[in-house]
C-alpha cells in the first residue's frame, strides 16, 4: 500500500477518534498530538483533511513595508512535485497578532493548483465562503477582513502553531473539531485500528446510556470491551 493510499484512508475518520486510537498505538505523549482550541475549523461540514506538512512563516500585520512573496512562489514550486496531498502550515509572526490575515481565496486557488488541500495557521483568513468552491480546507484563529503587506519570512523550518511544533513532512489531519498530528510510526496500522476503535466506542456508548446498568459496573464492562477489541 502506498503512502498516499494510507493517508487517504484517514479521511474516513474524525480527528478525535484518531487521537484516541493513536494513544493505544504510539508512545508519543498526548500533549504532542493535538493543537489547541484556538485553531478552529473555518470550513465545517466539508469533511476531514489530511496531508503532509509544508511549513512557512508570514508577517501580514506589521505596518509599512511592501510585499515579499518570492519565498512563497519558491514554496509553490516545491509543493508541485510532491506526490501526496500537502497541508500548508503557517505561523503568523507579525507585530499585531489580531490583525494577521494570511490568505484569501486567490492564494487558496494557487495553493490548490500546486497540490495543497488546506491551510493550518495561527493567523486569520478572509474570503472563506469561497474556499468550498476551490475546494480548500481551512483551520485558523478566525477571520480577518484585510492585511498589511504580505512578507514571507521563512519556509521549510519547524513552526509552532496551536501550541504544537510542526516539522516539514509531518502528517496533519484536520476535522471539524480541530487538528492532530499523526506519528508516522503508527500510520500503517492506524486505519484498521481506528475502525476497531469506532466499533468499540459504538458498543461502549450503549453501556454509558443504559440507566439499568449500575454506575459502578460500567467501568468494568467497558474494560471488557477494550479487551474484546484489543486495546487493553
């Protein structure tokens, strides 16, 4: 099975389910797997996003100056030959964080044409209603109507977004509730085990909801389900 096919299989699952499953498969601490709640899905209802990270730092809020986009076009050229879907992970580094507006629908179209399926940023975005027609997924702090000069400061270096350090090549999964990083070491077994986790949760929720089951008995019954599905 190719790497691209493995990534595609993850589109069948929401991020919370994947995060729960990864906890049983990989020793990475949970705190290093998910972004904070300030990174919100701006394109809800369009399904999950998955791809390999390409990283960037942009200043879109500092007054004065002029656009500095050469590195952006360098990065588009680097994205184009990548066989797998790409997620553009952008750290906003300007002097006015609340005024950061990283991109609109024009950049979404140029990124999508190069092979990028979405953006994750601690900055803001604009023209978001138009992203669905591109199509392009978006995860950001919110929406900001305009920007100062766009200055691309660095590309292809580790960035911290949403309290999580993302390195080029990291596997990024985003769904309506947020963004997680998938460790490569567990990728091969993750789709199958996530399907088993979904089945476990389906049965466990019947136990949680049943008022006839004594409260103190529910933990033991759920533990038996974990054993049944190989997560104990």
